[in-house]
């Protein structure tokens, strides 16, 4: 891997992010009566896409918004321009990573779905609420405005094809409600709220929430697990290499599972929530491959996991997979709405490095790369200390605030002259080591207490 290519900034990215920041400041102040500075941010957004097919529509939208006369269709155009610029940043950053890894992307071979069959009235209701947010701005939000999303979300949730939009709006509205009134906020997460607003607005377009799926048959070789944990939800995403049964080129794929959780359920207890919904987690813990037959897969390489299409395979060491198979694997293309630098997570393998600054820097052949040990979950035996003492690493390359970072998923280290592998997802399918068994027992006890208390409340 060419670590040196991750040391330099990507040309043009800072300028694009500055344009987006100007548009976000306009959105924060509200577009019902924009000031001169807000109008300038909108004009800069239009100028950034003037040479693209979006140019004329975004120019008209910026003009209308600057005059305080924008309609829903104009807000959609502004959101589209914003997402298009982030897509350009995503592509530039990903191109640099692909250059460093020597791996590329290939067509998915999955046919896109048609846009029919969606409840147009529900999409229009969601779009209307998002337009009201844009007019008020983040400084102008209050509980009455934010609560207007509740009936829309309730109507969207029963519709399977609209659940993605419903989940986004639900989380977005919860964040806004916790921040009301906007006039009292000392700091506004402008980029985050701008991301959520623009993404949600485009998901209200007919066909935007459709998911293209095909099927694959072959062998799945897990690399590691990326665990995402929030106060009320958790998600495990397994990164793996898929070898087609027909001998085709290996592909990078993912399989994910999510579950709601109480905020007191932390650490190893997270796996107890996720484990029943994804048999692949057991294979990860056991160091096994999975044999897939007609497993559904999206055009972006996400396996739509169904246990009836999978069975445990032969033992497969992730580090052998990383050394032998990963260099030849190609990635699936990224969906248009997912082209955002925050979503970049590319599997890589590093070895022969020296770790410094408590494991926060790997130096490979004289070149340094930042290591994001803050992303190492506590629900596993992998620790920042183990990363600091490692000499080989399976990780995910991410890009944050202009810096490439490696998030460790597993490391090899030397203990008593023996090579030992430590995986972030080692306890995913069930712990067998002493520390893991102890953590599992503590989590089980906590869950039992919660169930007992919930039962008392229900009986009352």
C-alpha cells in the first residue's frame, strides 16, 4: 500500500467545502428573509455547478431563495447542488485511496428499480415540512415547527419502501427537538444538519428510496466488524471479501445488522442485541468463511442477509484473507446519494510498521498515517494499547477533516514470542476468552434487571 499518497491533501477539496459551508450558513439563518451574506453563499453554490447539467436550475433556485421567494422545487435544486458537490469531494478522496491501495471499482451488474409504487402524498408531506425548516432556518426552529414532522413520520413508517426516509426524518426531528429553541443555540452543527436536510429532501423524490438487488453465490471471507453505537441504537457492519463461485474477480462487500437498545446497554451487551439477527457474526468470532447461495445483494455491495441463503464454511483466517485475497478484490460502485466523504470506509492491510504516539500513528517505510483508535469499540478484546504494540493491521481507511485515518478492525501483536491476533469483533458471536465471558455475564445481568423492571412497570 502506498501510504505516502495519503499524506498530501486532495487538490480542490478545501475550495469545494468552503462553498458548501457558505450555503450551510445561509440555511442556518433561514431563507424566508435572507440577508446579503446568505445570498452570497447561495450565489457561490450556483456558480460552483454552473458548468454542470444542474447549472440553470440551481441558478434560478439561488436567485429565488436570495429574494425570499423560493418554493419547494427550488429547495430541491439547492439540496441537489449541495449533494453533488459532496459527491465530487467523495470521488476525489476515493480516487486517492484507490491509487494508494492499487484497487479499483467495477460495475455492480444489478439493474436499478423503477420509481413507481410509492405514496406520492406522503413524499409531498415530508417535502413540505423540510421546506418549512429551510424557510425558518436552524436559528428559527421551535417545538411547534419540529413537531410538525410527527404525523408525517408516523405515516411513512408503515410503508416498507419509505422506511429509509422515515428513519432519517425521525432521527433528524429528534435532534432538532432537543436543540429548541434554535435562537438560544450557542453552536449549530451546520454541516451535519445540512447533510440530513439535503439528503432527506432528495429522498422525497419518487424512486429515490428504491433499492436495486441481485443475487450472488460463492464464498464469503470476513475481514472484520465495524461497530456503531448510539444511545438508543446499535449497528454492526461486517466487511468481507466475496469470491464468486464462477471464479470471477473477488469483490468487497458488507453485511449489516441494526437493533434498538436502551442507553444502559453498553459494552459486550451490544452483541446480545445484534447476534440473533445475523448468523454471520458467529462466523466472524469463529474465524470461518460462509458459503452463500443466491444471497440478495444491492448494487452497492451490501448483502441483504438471509440465513436460508448461507451456511458455515471452512476456517478462514482474516489475516490470510487480507494478505492474499484483499489485494485482488474490487469494490462495487457507490450509490449517488451515498457519495459523501463521511461514508468512505475502505478495507486495507498494513504490516511492517512502527506504531507511535500510543498507537495513533503508523510509520510505514518512513511515511506516517494517522490511526483512529477512538473508533475501537470497548465491546471486544482489541484495545488502543494493543494497537500501539501491533505490527500488522486490518483496518478501514476513512477521511475526516482533511486527514486520512486508519480505523483498526484487527491487529497482530507479539505476546511471549508468539503472534497473537486481536479482533474488534471477536466477541460478536459469543465470547470464549476470560475477559469476554466476564463482560458477557455483566451485560446479561444488566439485561435481566432491565427486563424485571420493565415487567413490574407493565404489571402496574
